[in-house]
C-alpha cells in the first residue's frame, strides 16, 4: 500500500514549494478558492472541538483555516518541501493545534490508531496513481458519522478545455503541466468507490471560476471542478 505515490508529482510540488504562501504565485487559485471550500465544509459539518485530518495539505492553506475551529488538525503531504513551508508558516502564525506529517495516507493509517471526525482531501486525488486507494484508507481513518470532503476535476471534453487549456494556457491561473487529463475523475467513479467502503454521498456541488472577478462560486454544473461531502455510515 505504500506505493500509491507518483514521484513525478511529488517532485513537481517540491519545486514550487516556496510559492505556497505567495498570493500571486503558482497557488493563487487555491488561495482564491479557499474561502468557498472552507464555507462549504462548515455548511455540512461542525468543526468546533473536532479532530480533522487534511490529506495532501500542501503549504497548509486549508489546514490553517480548519485549525481556527477544530480542536486539532493532523495534516499529511508527501512533499517534504511543502511540509517544511507549512511548518514555518504555522510558527509564523503562532498556531499550536496543527501537526504536519511528511507521509501518505496509506502509511499513516497503518501506524495510527486515531480516527477523525472530519477528513479533507482537496485538489489532491488527481495527483495520485490510485484515487480509489485514498478513498479506501479514508474510510479507515474517519469515524462512523464523520465526514470526508473531496474536491477534484471531472473527466470529459469540457474539463479538458476548461481545466487544462483554459486554466493553464489561456488564463495562466495554474502553472502549465499542473494537471494530466487522464488523472481527472468522474463524480460517479468516486461515488462508486466510496459506497464500497461505507461512505455515502451527502452532497455534490460544482465550482466555477469567474476570470473577471477572479473568484470562485458554487454551481449546479459539476462538469469541470466539483466538491463532494461524504459520510461514513
Ligand atoms: N490540499 C491542498 C494542496 C493541493 S495540491 C490545497 O488544496 O490547498 C496537491 C498536494 O498533494 C501537493 O502538496 C502534493 O505534494 C500532495 N501529494 C501528491 N501526492 C501525494 C500523496 N501520495 N500523498 C500525500 N500528498 C500527496
């Protein structure tokens, strides 16, 4: 189970790590998206006094938001550079209730007996060889009645043009080469894997970018970017 890691993806994120907290840098889209996804999470679950696990946390953009409400946040990423940037930023912000781990989910669930109230796996599934294995391990890490939040990119002709050609080459919202079309995932695929591991779909919402206002908003259209709320039954 230790090999659900793409060395190439991790290398890519290691190279960009110093830009994690640059609001105009390679991760500016994640900064713009963060308030929307954080509100989405708070809309579907209570965070106060809860134990959270952020999977593929990068430099800690969402992790730090979660830490404002949660009792404690454990956060995992395979990029050692991202983890070190996240830890430095945590220190800068004097945040006490986050523990960063340079690890992947599959190995982490083998060594921890903890189960979490809330799992978040944002913009990460499309960077691993087997997203299904992440769903399987997430189901082990989440308590019965707890929630898993996912965001990723759909796989169809429109998402190819919008998320790769549009976002990387025309709007230059993301660095070129950020995403591979074949790694995109249909909501129905996630739903099927999730059901097999005891996670039920509670909500599916589309996310759309407005290049004029440079903001994201929710939409019924899930054909490109989307978020999901799942609950362990
Ligand atoms: N979730 C964060 C970062 C998304 S970028 C956010 O939305 O703000 C995707 C992150 O997944 C990168 O930091 C990358 O290093 C990490 N990643 C890629 N493969 C991984 C794996 N197998 N296990 C854990 N993290 C991984």
